[in-house]
């Protein structure tokens, strides 16, 4: 029902995630992240928002992504209908895909990231998601958006898209959390929202919001 991409940006120290789906509110359901644990994407036929939170807690406590996913998924009797990707701040990502999720299902690990999807037009959607990100130029958020666009062009969610989201966290700037909960063209809407959020007065204001590296930062006219 969804495809998602989690990645790190070694140049800036940021972590990020991007997701899109043929249903409503993908940003509220799928993407989770914090600067203690990393990033997660919990999705599937019957997605568990608990999975996305708990796997972050485990990674923050020192577990690898693979171990954290095993701990989270193992006891859950409904795991066959769920999919979970996790990316720590350091080290390899990991992914679990339950066998009862609607085909096509796909997943891919790559250096500094992980991608996964279900109810896809074909497995090539996840390949395009990763390749689109890796081959893109521009800022880290722009490259995540390029991954979503490439996945859509490669077949997308088999139903088409209804919502899309972007989440980028960095120790040096305020969170960038953008959501299109319903639109005829959610990727275009998300790209437009990203442009608005990273230019002009809003971007000037956001650069002065407290962050991990400067928690006492204040606004200057």
C-alpha cells in the first residue's frame, strides 16, 4: 500500500525519510524519527505505529537495526500483515516484510539507507526509489523527493497515489516535516510545499529555531 525511503546524509549529518501511498495520511502513519535513534517506516496491510516508535527506542539504546526489528516483530502475531524499515544513526539499516502484505512486495538495503514497499505495480518501484535518490542532485530533501518521483514513474503504488510525506531531522536545524494528507497529485503538492518551506520568510524564521546543536537559539529580526 506504500513505498518509503529512509536515508542518511553524511555531508550534513541529517537523517530523512520520504513516503507515498494510495491511501490517506501517509505522513501520520508511516514515518517516525528522532536524533537519538534514527528513522523508521512502519507500513503494510495492517501497519503498527507502535512498531515505528519502539524500534527507534531500541536503536537509541544501542541495538542494531536488525536486532531492533527482530525484537519488535518477533512477538507480534499479526506481523505477517506488516512491513517495517529501520535506519540507525550509524550502521546498516534493516527491513522486515510480512508475507501476507499485498503483492508486489519489495525491499532494498543500500549504503546509508533502506527502502521498502508493498501493493506496488512491480518490484522495480523500490529499485527506482533508491536509484532516483542516489542519482539525484540538489539538497538532501530534494534528493529524497526525487526518489519518490522516480518510484512513481516506475509504476508506483498499484492504485496510484493519494498522500505523500517528507521528514528530515538534523542536529543543526529545525525539523522539516511536510505532509500532504490528500491530493490528486500528492508528489507535486509535496514538492510545492517543500519549495515554500525552504525559501522566503518561513525559511529565514526556521533557521533561527532552537536545534540540538544550539538549543538556546533565538529569533533575530
